[in-house]
C-alpha cells in the first residue's frame, strides 16, 4: 500500500468529500493520483464522493488507507444516518436497505446531495469559527441535510453561492470539492453576513435543528402510525384529510408554498420562505421520508427530543388501525339502506342514498327500479346508456390513467359494464408512452451513434488511449459541444465512457504484451511496462504479468 505522509483526522461533523479534499491538499495532487491508481480508480476518478457512495473494492481500499471501514464511514462521514432516522416509518418502496454488519446498502440514488442544489452549503459565520478552532474551514454534514436552511449554531442563512457574483463556491461538478474559501474570486468576503434574515427564520431554524439532531440518532424504532399519532395529538391533523391538514400545518410554519408549482406535482416548494425548501408532501403519507417527517414534526412545534419522548408513549397496540370500508354489493343491502333513509326522512331517501353511498344508489336504480317506484319515487330522469357512459369514461381516460371514484358513469360501469371498464383502464396504463419530441429523438440518435463510435475506436486504435468527446465527435461527424452535451445527458453512455477510460491502463498492458508475442518474443513484466508507458507500480506489474500469461498460453495453443 502506498505510504501517505499525512492522513488527516476528520473534524467534528465533517463530510467524506471534505476529508478527501484536505488529504489531497496536504499531500499534493501527485500522491492523490497515485492513491487513486493504486486503489483501482484510475488517474481521473469521477466517483461522487460527496454523495453516499456505493460499496465496492476500490472504495474499501481507499477507506482503508484512511483508517476507515465502509460502515464506519457511512455513520460518521455521510448524511445516511439522517435518512435512517425515519427509515422504518418510510414506505417499503422508498426505504434504504442497510446491513450494518456487512455494510451492504441499496437505494442510495437520491441520498447524500443537498436536494436541488448544485453545490455544498456553508455558513458564513462558521468559516471563521472553524479557522479559530482547527486552523481551516471545512464542509459540515448538518449544513448539507435536505431541509437545512439555517445554521443551528449562528442562526445565519446557509449559502452555496457568492452573495455578489452568485458563483457556486463548492460545486458538485468534480470528484472532490474545492476547499472552503474566505474570499470569492470576485473579491467578495464570503464570511460577511450581508443578507437579511429569511422569512419565518425561527421556523426554519427549528427545522434545521430538528434535522441536525436526527443526524445523530442511532435508534429509530418508530413507525408511520406512531408518528401520525403524535402529529394528530400535537397539531390536530386529521387522518382522513392528511394532505389538506399537512398543507395547512406547513403553511402556518413556513408560509405559503410557491404557486408556480403544478397542482399535480407531489413536490411542494417554499421559495418564498427566504430559502429554497422543497418537500414531497403533496403525495400523501406514501411519499413521506425523513425530510418530510422532519418538516411536519418541526412545524408542529416539536424538537427532536420532544418527539422521541412523545412517540415513546404511543403504544403500537393503541394506534388506531384504519378500518376496512364495508363494500355492499347486494340488492338487499341497498334496499335496507333506502328504507332506513325513508323512515328517517320521508321523500328524501333517494337523494340521501345517492349522497351517502352512490354505489348503493346506482345498484338499486339499475337492478331494482321497481322497488324505488313502489316507495313513491317517479324516477323521471332516464338512466344514461352504456354507450354514453363509455364515451364519457374514454374522455376521462384520455386525460389520465385513472378515473375518480365519485364519477357516476364509472360507478354505473362497475355494476353493468365491469369487463369493459377493467380492460379500458388496463389498456390505458400499459399504453405506449407519448411520442418523443424531435429534439429528444435527435439526442437519442446521437447517443446511439456515439456508443457505436466508442466501440469502433476500441477496435481501430493502434495504441490504447483515453476516449474523449472530441474523438467520438469526429467518428459521428458532430461538434464536440454536441457530443459533450449528449454524453452528459445520457447516464448509460457516460458510464460506458468512464468504464472504458478507467480500464485504459489494463488495455495498454495487454496491447504491449500482445505486440511482443506477435514479434516472436516473450517479454518480462518490466519490458511490457516500458512499452506500455505505465509507472512501475505493483498494480500495473500484476496486470502485465497477467497479460503475458494470457497471450503466452494462447500462442502455445495455436
């Protein structure tokens, strides 16, 4: 293993990317590149160290050089504990799967980055405090939480750009972050506090503190029903109208949400609160995760300690279970309900039955109209035909893949035209996606052409070299900017290019070994290293030995 002259110790609440940035800063870019090569990343890694990284052999070797294991790194240097604090209360499809023993983890695609931000957040006041305490500023974990908008220590609004030129101070566009600076390139003092306090600052501060405390939580046994029970007790939130109650609770705490968002979107934005705050509270309880739980509980006036105390007093057995609705389908049940309404309000039974249970009303109307007439109801209004109901439902299905439950045509169809209704809904759900726009088709065609060009480059290269957008653009006959844009917006193509470039040294070793064998020579590992132009490191030497053995065996078998 490569000897690192100085291995930095993580500061309190520091991120992994910040620690690695300081490692490179202290030891130099040359040693950092050598460390990446030795651990298997290659000279130019694109690994997103700021987000919660997936476990693999390369990462484990890199962490071992710093004295960390993968599970310890997740606990101490990432925001994963924040998400795990409400993981058990999250619906199964959105839960993070984490095995603390083996370190195996899944569903990390949206975790780690501060949501919707292009760079790391920082507190202007913390910059000087860090210098006084540690001699340099660094990136704090609790500043990067999805709902952190105010520094819990200073009550100052967190930033990610320069307040004057609005350039991102520590962008996510590289494998490592830029070290936190006291002055922007434009000359602005980044530690100066010039912005006015955000609207609803106390509510945002309470939310940021709640999230920071959740980050330190090591045991989170509470369930969704327990959390909802606490919210109902503290805020009067009603279960039957969760969306409306949650919206009112959030609006009272953080102000009205951004009106520019689509009503159909589950993501609600609080841009007017003085800081960008976006939460999935428009999708009901099924969309709630750690950010939404923290925002709701903090809006209810609870601190994290108060929440833990309150939820510990809610017994799972005492949590009311949502009763299953009785679904009457028989004519006898419809008659009984009609007679009950008739006895309570003579002459109004039909209207009351329609309002209370449309399914029962239409079941009686379609299957036993004589019973209704016998009670003195003339029923002058004709029943729409099956064809008329189908026409109406087809229009609704053309606008969406589901039909509201209170639509009379759908209720009638569920009684007398159920097979057609089910087939129509199923056909709508599996219908092909809307046609692509011309720009999307062009982008897709370019991605296919660039992927084919990549394999053509690999086949025709006399000596393996790094594949870049300019080289691929020549094969496809497009501009380099067009190639760069297509690669950046096609994750599969970007991953393919990264994988090919990460394997360049290996391809060079095999190319050099094959050229020797074709010349009738049996080279040593050193000779292959020299011809390939690779540094004489142990990893490269092992690859050369493997290449020599591979081609020697194949040559002897011929």
